[in-house]
C-alpha cells in the first residue's frame, strides 16, 4: 500500500506536538511582559492595603503600597499601569468632584507613581466618573435621573486636564459617552498636553462580569449601565463605535471585557491600524480564582491559556490583574 501524503497516515499533525521544545518552536502566539498592563486601585485614607473579597490577591492600595506595586511592575518589565482612584465616601457627590480635584486621590496617585517610576512604565488613568460619584454612574444625571451625556462631557474634559497636569501618559476614557474622545482630545490639546495619548474604551459591553469591580471601587451603583454600555447581542455596533473613536482622535482602542468577546477583539483587530488592547476584567479574574480555589481548575495554566487566547484573538496589549505575576513567570521562562 502506498503512503498517502496530505492525509492520514502520511500526514500526522501530532508530530508537531511531540515535545515541549517542538511546541514552543511552532507556537504562533507568545506573551511578552511589555504588552501587559496592570490595573491598580488606590484608596484614599487607608494606612493598610484593603484586600478585595471578590478578587482574592487584589487589594485597594495605600499610596505607599501603590508605589511599591509600580516599582515591582517596572522590575517585571510590564508595559503599563492603569490607575483607579477610590475617594473617601464622604467626598463623593453627584458630579464626582474628587475626579477633578487636583488633590483628588487619583491625581495624587498619578503624581506618586510618576515620581516613583518616571517614564519607565506607561502610566494610565481611568477617565470616568463612577469611582467619584455618590450614585455610582459614569456620568452626571439630569433632573429626571437620566445620564446627561453632554453635561458629562464637560466633566470628562476637566478630568482629562487634571490627570494630565498630574503627569499621566495616557488617559483611558471608560464611560461610553458619545463624543468623549473628541472633547478629551480638545481639552488636552487646549491645555498644552498634546503628548498625552488616549486609550479609548471603544468597545465596552454592559457586562455582568464587572461585578467584583463594584467592590474594588466601593461603588454604590443601583441599576445598570445599559443606556451607555453596549448590548452583548451586538457586534456591528462595535465597528460604529470604532469608526467614531478613530475619527475623534483615539490613539489606541480597547475591547472590554475580553474572554466573552474574543470575536469582537478579532473583528476590531482586523479593522484598525492603531494598537488594540483588551481588558480581562474583574469577573474574568474572579471566575478563574474561585474555580482554582475550589480545586476545580489548574490556576496557573488557566491564566496563561486565557491570556494567550486574548492575544491570539488579536489584542496587542492586555490589561490583567495578573500582569505582574504573569510577567515574572514569563521572565522565568515558564
Ligand atoms: C468604569 C470602569 C469599569 C471598569 C473599568 N472602568 C466598571 C464599569 O464599567 O462598570 C471595570 C473593570 C473590571 O471589571 O475589572 N470606570
């Protein structure tokens, strides 16, 4: 019997899976510390880091431990840090005043981290009102309690200015207000911050997986964000958001969440010529940690697998709460 090639038994895909060295050599996707971005929370008025129950291993930092985490991130060679401020409860109000106070916790944290790491890490900040408002929405409300898009934009413009003044390299508008990238670009340019870049949360779905983040930022949100974040049933809408954000001046675009939306990551990656990020969010983190804590999945393998999948789907950069740990593992050659 003559051997047939291009089919079994001549062709055997398993030959390229025989050894770790073979698998490593033919791997199409690799993770690198530089493409990982660490989201980090810093809480005002605490002297010890506060552990998050729904995100085991993640804390609300003190100013001091945030600086240490940033230094550790630099040592691990990761690309950036995305800062979220958690103001004291008593300072939150309907318009999110701590978000535009030059001495608000987020601005203080940006200055701290910049002083600690300089330009060795891309310092990014969440540009959104929900961490700073007493109602927990990403914008200001009108008399009927609805989100006032255009009034919110004015707040975002002011936030962009104070964050840039504090020394941030990149702002991350995450509120999904129409026109936000444009007003932020104009505000930055108008204040002489032409070099501050915008990582736009271009595609952001109204997701149940943000659950643990509410604990992380002490949000008192009631209801949901479905009038501003996207419906998970829709894919084409993401292309529309993309078109708008690019036209408004986004330097980089983001898809969020990551794992349940890998088709969208691929769609966006195929459509753009700017860097694409994906955010592996709090609920994605919590699912893996919870299952691993129960002994149901292999934690370390699951982390690498999810990150590789997000990368394979086309994200050049990944925000993940495991960023430093994974970078350290990659540096050890794991
Ligand atoms: C809004 C914002 C959220 C997250 C990042 N920026 C919450 C939301 O949109 O509801 C979620 C991040 C995560 O879940 O890890 N400021």
